[in-house]
């Protein structure tokens, strides 16, 4: 009897744990609610030109949510959610912020607020993760660690969806856009890769991603650009941040800071890594010459030994060696001496060589630097997303509890003139096929009538349609499935 009771207790505990882990949202606290004129005024005061935009009001929230740390253990993190005061079904943007050293200078504390208002003011639900080690999450931030950048962002989207549906009775329309600047460019590419390699497209329907001024080939481009023969680099604090991150994640770099750094930096860096120092304070601490910061032997080994632990860790976090299924625009400026332009160029060339069909590296300004590239890159990304979004209309079913959807196969996809739409019915029923353009406008509807069970096909002749993104919706009785098509 005792063993039976223990078994029941263990079973109940397991069920409780599974139920707890299936819920991502811990809490949501309103930060602000701004009318459209106030949103516009705020954006104008921060240098954004809103004259071509139709701005709506925005309400923002601080989200606390469950996620996992770099070792896969449960932890709690924070981020921001911005919600347009527009309608009950809207596209979603996940925005990833750039390098930040102070734990409190994060989106959930109203930092980079203009980014959230920019996207949500233009009709996108916007999530902005603080990242691990930032906001409420303890410890050192795992800087440019691709997997935790991805999981922190993805789990925030999951938590936001819970809050939107359960409390605000709003949902995203199953169009997900990804973007971020600087470190956020690396994080954006990390999310897109994570969704692709883990087959999460049915949960996260990525329409497009715009990683801006990001370091993608860390080993082949960014690190050699820093450790060049000039021996100077503007932002050596990035090195200290990355090395501390990889020591946290992989534990293969050093046991003591004096193994890597010269005095007085070997004792100052661990203090600054507490998260209580700003970017400006880090900049003031660091020299410009890496020989003044680091031990010469460490520099020599990193530069000349491909199997040095630093180089191994960098290759683990490269983000140019995979094949995205969706459009990617890497936006950069030609005179960026912080994150080198070759990052985007090499990523484009490598992805296309691997078989990607819609990846481009686009130079915003040949004379632009890391700071002046912000406005043109953001403007391009927003205009591109605007051209692809569907406003106030559901374009797909993203709720995991929706079952028995008719499966759809598309081939070829992308296509140039026509594509075959193939679907399978579990039982005979009336079928309607509707095709929408990227604006949600119906371009064709076909009533198939009462179709028999099994595999069915329809060939869509799109030779008269312009190139772009389209959505095919197959409705079989009360079951609806939507898939994305790309006409080249």
C-alpha cells in the first residue's frame, strides 16, 4: 500500500510539473498606454520620421516568463510586449536589442522603447526579450550564444501569446517577422535558424527576417577583423563579454581571468561583469589596443591555432552556415568598423551556395557607420515588413490545439509560373481553395465541391500574377489550413 501511495504521489507530481512547464507566462504588468498622437510625438522626438506612417495607439507590458538557461535547466526571464490599439488579429515582430552591459537597461524597463513603439505604432504586435542574464534573470549574460538568444526570444513569444489570448482576447495572425540590430542581428539570425533546424515552422510561421548589422561568421570574419595587424579596435569590451559568455556556456577558456588578461583588467573585468556597469563605463575601462588588454601568448594562439578553445566556441555560434526557407535581408553599412560589412556579404554568399533561394545582403549606405546605419536599416526593414503583413486578418492557424487540419503540400515552392497544391482528406467533404496576396486580398477562389477522401490536387496558374508572397487556404468542412507560397 505504501508503494502504491508513493506511486500515486509521484504520478501527481509529474502531472503537476508537466502542467507547470507547459505554461510560459508567469506575470504581465502594464508599463504604459499611449494614444496615437503621443506615440507619434515620442517617435518624432527620437528621430523617426512618421510622416509616411499611419500611427495607432500602443499599450506596453513587462512580461515575466518561464524558459531554460544555457544548460537546459528551468529559469525565469523577462521581456517587453507592445500591443497596437488596432484590432484583435495582427502580425507579430520579434525585435532583438543590441549589446547592453547593464542588467537593468532592458526593454522590460522601458529601454529601447522607441523600437517597440515604432513597430507596434505601425500595427505589429512586438515582443522584445531582455535576454538571459539581463532583466530579472540572474548571472552573466551569455553574449552571442546563439541557442540561448533564440530560446529566450521564442519562449517570450509563447508567453506573450498566452497573455494576449487569455487576458486581452487578442492574438497574432500567424505572421512572424524577425529583426534586430548589432547583437540583435546575431540574435535574429539565431531565432530563424533555431526555428528551421528544430522544425518549429508550424508554431512560428516566419514570413521574413531582417538581421541588421550583425556578426554572423564570427570565426571567419568578425574575430579576424578585430585581431588584425593594426592591433586596435574600438570596442574591446565585446571580447571580454564574449569570452565570459563562452566560459559560462562551455567552460573551456580559463579558470582565472589572469590567464587571459593583463593587470589591471584581470581584476576589473570580473567586477564589471556583475551587470551594474553601463556601456559607457565599460568603454572608459577598456584600452583600444588588444595587446594592452590581453596576454600576448593568448592573442598569438587565438590568431594562429584554429583549434584554440576560443575559435572552437566561435564556430559553434556562427550563423551563416544553414539554409533559410524564408526571405532574409541582412542590412548593413559599408563603413561599419564595429560589426564589419563582410559579415553580411559572406553570410549571403555561403547561404546561397548551400541552396538558399531568397537571401540578400543589402548595403544601406557605403559611408554609413555602426551608428548612422540604424535609421536607414530600420526604415528599410519596417517598409519591407509592411509590404508583407496582413492586417486584422488571420492567415493561418497557429494554435497547437487545433486538430484534423487538411495537410497541404506545395510543389514547386518557390515557383515561377504555376504550383501544384496537394491536400489529403480523411473523409469526403466540400472543399474551398482561396488564394490571398501578401496584403490579405483574395486573388482567386476555387470551389472544389464535394471531394472524396484521399489525396487531391489543384494546379494554380499564377503566370499573370506579380512575383511575391501568397497564401493558399484550403477549407474542408470546418477544417482550415493555410500555407505560404513564393512566386519568383
